[in-house]
C-alpha cells in the first residue's frame, strides 16, 4: 500500500512539474533595457524570472533614448524599461501586474511604477513598503491606477 501511495505522489509531482514547465514556456519574453551597473534592475529581472517570465536583458549606457523610443512620460520614469507583448513596463512593476496586463490586454501603452519605491520588486528592504501605485499610461500620457501597494 505504501509503494502504491508513493507512486501516486510521485506521479502527481511529475504532472505538477510538467504544468509549471508548460506555464513557463507559455509566458512571453520580457525585453529589459537597463544600466549595466544597476543592481536593483538586476533584482527586478530575477523577480520576473522567478515568476515564470523569460527575460532578454539589454544593457544600455544612456536610457534617455529608450524611454523616448517607447514613449515613457517623464513623470513616470524609473531606472529600467521593459517591453512585453507590445506593452511598456517602466520601473519596478510587480510580475503579477505584468501577468494581469498581458491577460486583460487593456488599451494602454504600458504600466509604470514611477521612481524607485522601497518594497517594490527589486527594491526590497525587509518588511518596509512605501505606498506606491502601478499606473497605466497611454500614448497621450494619460494615467490611471492599475494597482496599489503598501496602503
């Protein structure tokens, strides 16, 4: 009986592992533009990877051109810019919000976490979380709140 139970448990674990692998393979690649020396940007990339995203990192010395190319409004800018499925990801956007964005497909240019709030992915400092919003933005620079944290 114990051998049968063990076999069932192992089969279940293998199936679950296959589901996780399938989910990872269906997650889109996030192209991330960042400074080669920015540690918090590298931590945000690891956060995306830990949540099933494949990443392609492009180190850039001057992010000004990247932000202009992707239409990131000045007041929303942060240290790195990502692109996924036609959307712009500016700053320390949580992976769960990226997943929601690509699932819901709202009519926006992208989402942004302006600045570098403590407690956002890649900016963790223990249990401290500064309140922050994830904002959507359109090509005209109009924004709305997509998600809120630390409130």
